C-alpha cells in the first residue's frame, strides 16, 4: 500500500512540475521576467548575454546570443538540472616600436556566466550544441513520456 501511495505522490509531483514549467513559459509571464532581467542588467552595467529558450515537440532549445567572440571562449557545464554557460573574454595587445624604444601592452580580462535551470522533462544525456555567427545553440531531447504525440 505504501508503494502505491508513493507512486501517486511522484506522479502528482511530476504533474505539478510540468504545470509550473508551462506557466513560466507563457508569453506574458516570460515577457515580464525578461523585461525585469533587462532592467536589472542595464542598471548594473554588468557584462551580459541574451538567452532564449524554446520548447518543441522533440527538443528543448537554448539560444545564447553572444558578443563577438571565438567559440573557444565559451564553456558550458551541466550539473543535475543546472546549465552554466560562461564566456572568457581575454584581450591582449602588444605594440613595440624599436625606433622610439617604446613598448605598450594592453590587457583586458572579463569573465561572465549565466546559469539556467532546465525543465524536468529534458534528457541531459544526448546534448547537441553548435556555435555560428555569435549564436550558441544547445539542444536537449525531451524525455519520451513528455513528448506530445
């Protein structure tokens, strides 16, 4: 009997989590959250990159719009349901002028990251990613029991 109750609780929890996920993906709620985030970022003058998420029948897609960087500067780490995307922006310029015996070196280092909580219905085993024209795309398949048929 306890196993039966436990299975019902797990099923109820799964349904609740799905409802919460869908609520936050709705356009008005998401638009409000995006506007609040943009206002905070703009007022704090923090390095920032835009993240969009899309839910399709067979996959959950994360689109990251980056500054003009090389793909080697991008790292992402997946831990449980948390995806952290980080960018290392390193700039180093050296100028040597032998005629005037001058040397100039400019260095700049900036790291910034964002952590995204993934919905419970994504499969984190078969992740695909691509980077082209300042657009990082990360694709997660949907777990079979959550696909719309």
